[in-house]
């Protein structure tokens, strides 16, 4: 019988290093998304620049999520990538 502890170990254990990995330092794409998000927060919502920043944020998060699904270090990171993609697509639908 598999214990809850074993399931959690499997879900959060980094397949490369063996340590528990819940969060990681942002990669370049995520830094770009964070920067665009901050600029979007500062910029007026009616400008063409805010439309471009929104595209960068949403598109970047979808790409980041796909990268996590493909190259995530554990099932948690893969699920996180999938959740981000589902959320971003849901916010794009009318």
C-alpha cells in the first residue's frame, strides 16, 4: 500500500537533483512576463502599449506553461504549467 507521504514525495521530488522542488527561480521568459506585467500595471489600460504588454504576458505564460509541461522537474511543476495554460486560455474566451 502506498502512503500519502510516498505520494507527496513522488509528486514534489525533483527528478534531476532529488530534492523537494515546489518553486524555482524564474527563467528568462518568466522575467520578461513579470516585467511586462509590472509595466502593464503602471500603464493606462486604453493605450496600444497596454495591448502589446497584455499579449506578452498572456503569450509568455502560455509558452512558460507548455515548457513546464514538457520539461518540468516533477509532476507538481507539470501540473502547475497545465493549470497556468488552462487559466490563460479561459481568460481569453468570451
